[in-house]
């Protein structure tokens, strides 16, 4: 077990770890959205963009490894930066949920239960109505007392630390 952790904590494995972490968080967000009907707020979307950046940078790091381009440190720092951006956005969102910070003006108050109703006779008619996402200040799901934004902040910070401290082997 310890040998596996040491291998995963190498700079060569760092893009794989980053891809798995961000892919898992992004995939989990999509499962909650499309599988369970939890609509994301504006700040949730911002956090997703940071994970998309981690995934893109990780893929570029893989390509650099394949073609033996000596830019591994650059990609490692870029992955750490993207994880820190995700952490910052998620921590800010958590602060908004707890009332510590004001919500951005783009976080309109909506109705969490207002999923669009699709009429079989007019399947595109729901697009004429305005969609109201949930307010950024209202966490729609908690696990062990933490919202999705708080979990994202925690996991993103741990992942940033993991990649930043990865050893060359």
C-alpha cells in the first residue's frame, strides 16, 4: 500500500492523480445535476471551469511526457494553480453559503425545485421561459455537515498540496 502511494506521489503520476481527482469531482457534479436533479448555481459553474482546466492541463502534461518535452515542472505548477483556483472559488462559495461573504450580483435567487416542465406537444416551449438557478447562498445538499462547495474546497486543497509536493523519481 505504501509503495503504491509513493508511486502516486511522484511527479510522473501527478497528472494522472489530477485527472482522476478533477474528473471525479466534475463527474460527481454532473451525476448530482443530471441524475438527481440538483440544479447548480452560478458559482458552482465557475468551480467546474477550474476542474476543466485541470483536466486540460493534465492532458497536455501527458502529451508532453509522450513526446519527451521537458516541461513537466511547468505543467505541475499549472495544475497546482488550477487546483488553487478551484479551492479559492469553492471556499468563497462556502463563505457565501454561511453568510460570511456577500453573493456576487450574478447569483440571482431562484427556485431550487423549479425544473422545467416539458410539454409533449411543444417540447421546446420550456426554452421560452427564464431558468432560475438556485441562489448561491443556499446549499442544496450536505454530507457530514459540508456542502458540495465545501467538499470541493477541501479536496481541491488536498490535491493541490499532493501535486505540489510530488517527488521526482
